């Protein structure tokens, strides 16, 4: 769901460290070369492949949303349009309904029989745990919404990898700096026991925030 990993760090023993990763890269366009500070949106330069993937994903999400269709007039979506589609999908749906939508979209993008092709492997006789660190989540900084992060990215992605592929994944967003840790091989905790279940809104960033609530309303029910 992240759709692009602008800045990642692999553990020294990760099997992904010394080979080209088959992920969609989005180049940071900031003069400093690092993500913008908390509260500011990082500038990115999206390649054609990244835009094509955003468009594919957004079009599949679009049928669950309400309002006008997205795109830039030529059928392509930019990242802001993709986030807008996500917001419209979220409207009027419960936490679990949002997760089901994303799960259905992810499954629709798999070739037939893909989950059955996954096998368990060992690296040097050891079952490998691999982690990825995202310095600043583009989805979270563009939406500014805790509920969208948890309901439409973290939980459905964890469920997709853990239950469809048999590859446990735990995603731990840091709402203080918008970074995220992804640990493959770690079974995610039940939602009720996950610290994100008690996360309040970004009161100054989210258009649907409820500053008077101690927990983001989109995480309740």
C-alpha cells in the first residue's frame, strides 16, 4: 500500500540487501536529498512506472469511492489524486470495511495462483527475519490522517502478507516523525493490543480530525 519506498534501510543479514529490490522507487526531489521535516510535505519526482502503478491501484480503488473520478485528464494519477481516492473510499465505511476494500484490491492485482506459489526458505540454516525502515511515509504525510494510515495501509497490508502469502508482516508507524518499520517474519499483534489502536488524530493536519477525542474516531469501530 505504501506504493513507493523513498528511503529504505535493510538489516545487514537481510537477503534483500545485496540484490536489486523489485519495488517502485520514487526519487526525493528535495535539495537536501532527505525527507522534509515533520509537518511539511516532501517533494518527490515520480517516474513513469511509479505513475502507472499508482494509476492501476487507484483505478481499482475508484470503484469503491464516491464523487468525481481522478486522474490528470490523460488517465494517469499523481500521488495526491491517489490519496484523494483513498479518502473517498474511507468515507462512510467502518474500520473493518475499509480494510476489506484494500484487501480486495490487493488480491485483484495478483496473478491467478500467486499465493500458492509462496514457499518457506532458510538462509544459512536460519529462518530469516527481514526488516525495512522507511524514514518518512509518503502516504501518511500526504493524507495527514491516522485512520487512513492504520485502516487502509498498515492493517490490510499486514493481513495480506500474513494470511494470503503466509509471510507474517508487522508494520509499526511512528506518528511522531512519520517513519515506519516493516518487519517480515514477525506476526502482527491483534488490533486491540496494538499501540496504534489508541493513537489520537493529527489535530492540525487532518481535515476530518476530532481534536477533542483522545483516539482517532476512524480507529473506533
